[in-house]
């Protein structure tokens, strides 16, 4: 085996492994960014749900207030 053949026998697999590692790291960074985006979306959805819950509580209290008023009006009419 000549020196050139030895260099190719060692160099090409090493280069392939190094290239695949670099590609894997780049893909990992992309995946990490995607996960961050998903977490941010979930956080925003949770905030929206909290706002909806508070709005529902306000609506329920207004309905209870209307019920009380209607009860008073019904008693006056009787």
C-alpha cells in the first residue's frame, strides 16, 4: 500500500464522519429553534386561555347580577 492509498483510506472516512457530525449539529440547532418556537406558542396559548377564563368569570358574574335583578323585579310584580 502506498502512502497515497493510506491517506485516502484514513482521510475519506474521517472527512465523511466529520461532515456528518457537522450536518447533525446544524440539524440539532434547527430542531432546538423549532422547539423554542413551539414552547413560545404554547406559552401564548396559555395566556389566551387565562384571558378567556377571566372573561368567562366576568360574564358569569354579570349573569348572576342580572338574575338577581330579575328576581327583584319578579317579586315586585307579584
